[in-house]
């Protein structure tokens, strides 16, 4: 019998002063059986950093031809393709050819070796941005993981502050490729 995804709910009140975006988002996030809570929270951070009414979580890990998040136009063109993790350069090449803009979020602290290997292959993609979420930053999110989350998020000068009723986290993303 196949394991089922665990469903998490997050109400995110986003105040993004860098983009002038101030909106609440009621999110349903499926944690795939093979996914860690750290990766799920990295996906949540990716959503928060790019929040838009047309940005949606996809089937993610269960399909090879969809990103973790995407934003599509009304004509079904992919405006934004967001992946989380350390995909191979073939996947990134495919994403770059299908989407107007591609953002890759790495996390977990083991990504420097991967980055050194793929960086020469990725620098040619002009619509690609690679952002690293440092391990010490994503570790701060662990106490916030609950099946139902109420999060206040502020973004200013490239820094992200998340808080719930008991915890606060400061995330300083590192832009590796822009």
C-alpha cells in the first residue's frame, strides 16, 4: 500500500516591502512521504519570496515535468518556474526553455559541492536565478512546523523574518546566480 502525503495548512500574512506586496495567503502544502519537513519549509519560503495570486504549488516530487511551484499566465504560459533542491543541469535546461523565468532554491548545507559541479553548465541560462537558503537559516524553521501554521512574514532589504505565536526566524538568502 502506497504511503499518502501529509497535509499541512499555513496562513501566511506577507508584508514584502521590497516588492510592495502585502497579502494574506491560505496555503495547503502536501508533504510527500519521501520529503523532509525542511524541504517542505524551503518550498514555503520559495512561495513567500515570490508570492503572487497566480503562484501555485504543483504535484512536485510526484511528477518529473512540473516544478515545485509555478506561476502561469491566463494563456497557460509558464511565467515562473521554481524548483527547490539540487536538480541536474538537464532539468534546469528544460525549465529554462519552458519558462520565462526560473528560480532554483537550494538548502540543507550540502549544496556547495553540487553548486561547484553544475555552476559552469548553468551560467549560460540568462533566465535562471539560483538562491541558497543557508542551513542555519532553515534550521530556525523547524520549531514552526505544525499541521496548521499561522505565520507573519516580513521581507525587507532581502532579509526575511518569519514568526508564529512562539518562534521567530531570520532568513538571509544568498544569491549565487542572477
